[in-house]
């Protein structure tokens, strides 16, 4: 293995620190890992109803061919962050 151990990056995925990242990981657990909604809600510290709404919104957007909101928001936020960084130089 390279200079970094596998565990060095685990926390990024297992302990998301932004709302959009937490939503992504929770939905991934529901749809990919097929974990029960109640378990996932508890794991990510959200209410069952909130997670159920996220899943419903994701299904509806996906069925309409729309991009997942966490990716479009990231592009917007990342773009703004790059502009701020460039302006500070």
C-alpha cells in the first residue's frame, strides 16, 4: 500500500461533516447498501421522517433524469470557493 494507510481516509466517508455529504452517505446506505431507513437515520443522526423525505426526493428527481442535489450544490459551492481563493491572492 502507498504512503497512507487505508484507515487514513475512512473518517471522510464514515463521519461526513457537511449536511450535503451526510445526506449523500445516508442515501448511499439506503440505496446501495440496502440498510433499513430506521438504522440509517440513527447512524447519521437524522429523524426517520427526514431520511424518508430525502429518499423520496431523490427517487423523484432521479426518475425525472435530474442531477442529485448534492452534486449540483457542490459545483456551485466549489466554484464560489475557487473565486474567493483567487480574489484573495
